[in-house]
C-alpha cells in the first residue's frame, strides 16, 4: 500500500504514516494530500486532524469538506518536541505553526527574544536549522542527526501533548464497520434551533459525540457547516437512523458520511 503525508521525511505525520504503509510519499500541504488521494494517485493519506493542546487543524477540516473522501482509521500518537540547533546561539525558531503554538509558553520563558518562523512542517523547520546557524527548529529529537544539538527536550507546554491523525482513502474504501464515525453536515439554512435539531438526532438515540466543529461554508458570511465525530459505527441501527434524520434536516444542503473506523495508538 502506498500512502502520502506531510513532508519532508521526519515529520510527526511521517511517524504516524509508517504505522499505515511501508511506502510513504510527501506533499507540502494537507489540501494537496487529500486532493491526491481523492484523485486516486495514492491509496491512503495521513492528515493531522486534532491536537490535545491547540485543537483542530482547520486546513484538514476544510480539505475533508471540499473532497469526496473516506476515513478508514485514526492514528493517535504522542508529540514530544525538542529544540534543535547548530549551537545555543540563534535568532529565530522555525517549525509548523501548530508546533510553535504547542511550545508557546516554554519559548516565551526561555527564548523571549527569538523570532518565530512558521513553515510547512516540523521537519522543514529542522531543515532550516540545519541550513542556517541563526535558526533553531522544533521537531522530534530523532531528527537532530549528527549535525544538530538537542538544546532541550520535551518543550511542549503540556506533557499530555498528543495528535490525532486521520487515514483518508478514496471514497470507495468507506466502511460501515468501526467504533467511531465522522460525518460533515452542510444544512444550507440558518434558523433558531437548527443546531439543536442536529444534536437531538444523536442525543435522542443515546449517541455520544466525541467532537463537534463548525467551519465557515465559504458561501456567505455567517453560513456554516458542521463536523461530527460519533462514538458508534454505521452498522449500528441507532446511528443509521440518526444519519437519516440529519439528512432530512439538511435537505436543502448535504450530508457527507466519511465512514466508520477504529483507533490505532502509536507510542514512539
């Protein structure tokens, strides 16, 4: 199986992808990953969807809403950030915007004068540190190699830092089997009680929502779509009934069911 994820090699996405496929290719953005999988170029894609400190990855939410795609698995992995540089003397810290945010308090306390440079991935930040002695990178300590020092380890603001990745596939791989289901709802409507109606479709059937997110639809100001993660599989009658009710509520818009899947923990 071939898979694609955020590159270059050494990103946390790459570490998660190795649990899915032996052959891993790279793209520079989540949107490019989802587009390549939806177009059949790759069998699987691995995209970050949620971090325990910084919350949801909005680019991933929007890419999933913009493509016909399936979710076949989620991979949860701990995030252990290290500060890597050629020497303790540097002027800026480069990493993915999420990694910079996850280490915000530590950086402000220890390197308040350092500039922050957001790049496409943690591995790209480490590459910047390798290319320029004035730059430090935030990434996994294994990425230090022989030419960078690990100036500090476990610099994330909370020790519980973990990221959840979704394994996406062409829509034909969608399954009804699994303990969790993701769906995206665009009601194309706005009236008092709309969100309550959607939530009651789950609550009335004793279905637990592990995540709900609203994102702008892009159609007009104040118009939203909703991402739901439900702790049940589509093979279960009560979830199938809830989806039917939601489709009725959103009959002016659309409902995209990404499928049911199970969770894999990668501890490394």
